[in-house]
C-alpha cells in the first residue's frame, strides 16, 4: 500500500512538472514571437532605426527567458537561439536588413520548433 501511494505521488509530481513546464514554454513562446513579429513589421514598414533598439531588447529578453527554459530543454537547442540572437543587434546596426529579416524568421522557426518538440504528446514521449 505504501509503495502504491509513493508511486502515485511520483506520477502526480511528474504530471505537475510537465504541465508547469508546458505553460512556461507556451508563455515564453508567445512573448518572444510577439516581439519578433513587431520587429519584422517595423522592417517591412521601413522603420529600421527603431529596430536597432528592439534587437537589443529582444536579446536581453531572450537571455532572461532562457534561464527559465534551461531547466527542462536541451542546452544545445537554446544555445543556437542565443547565438542567433547575438547577431541581431549587429545586423540591425550595420544595416543588413535582408539578413536581419532572415535571422528574425529563423529565430521564430527555432522557437516554434522548441514548442513542437517539447510539448508532451504521444509522438514526442515515445
């Protein structure tokens, strides 16, 4: 009986942590995508000067959110996004708008890929 209770508590803890991590990733994904979409819209609208500051803010935002994600996501996936985010301010500062737009899209794809691979589903669990 004692083993059954311990097993049930452990399963409940695993499920609770999984739900918590999924909610965290969902919120971070939404926040980051919103910021990236705003930068992409500014680039399309010809507001390149505003994007320089936005890229710096996004880089800091990513570093803050990465600290939350590093608890339950593989470091290599997060490091790739960190490296790509480090390029954004320099691409914006030196006026390479085509490359900046491509990099923004690439980061969005990586963030969405994190969501797809980390959400507990039958195909990702087994």
